[in-house]
C-alpha cells in the first residue's frame, strides 16, 4: 500500500537484545539494550553501550529519523571524537562531539561509508575490518 509510506501494515516485534559490563574506567557498570523495528520498513536506530574513551564509558542511542546511515555512522565514530579533557566541561564536550560528527557527515570523503551503512551494515563491522587492514 503506497499510502503507508515509511510504515508497515503490522509491526515487526522481533527484538535484538544485549547485555554486558563496561571495561576500562567503569568495570562495575552493567548495561542492557534492546531494539525493535516496530512499524518502520527498516531499523533506523543504532546505539553504543559501554564503549571506553579517554577515561569515560560512553552509552548512546541514536535515532535514524528516516535514515539509518546517520545513526550507524554516529554510533561507529562518536567515541573517536571524545576528547581527553571531557571532564572539565561535559555538556560542552557532548555538544562539540556532535558538531564534529555533523561536519564529518557533510564531508564528501565519507559518502561511500555512509552509503554502505544505508544498505544495512552493522555498526562496527566495517570499522573492525578497516582496523584489521
């Protein structure tokens, strides 16, 4: 039904779940995450859980708002933008990190990676392959 647009006629209720413990600075933290596609034609959200960066443990949920590639790109690269001096101004640090991600999204040299994420690559899959190369 074309009138349905980005939505399905019935929700997909299958869930992907994970749990674990953080390492690094906060090994005592435990986390759980669960995602469900729901009414959308494809899963558009991404998350990071227990990612260590410069003495902090990062957790984040990124809503694709109609495009999975931005959420997946953010989940893949946010930790690399996390500065060592984050504790001096945590709110300003978060704002600056997302501005850096925005700039990376607009950089045409990242277009092929964004295209691969749009086609369904999981966060970390290509990053791990790139690190191994």
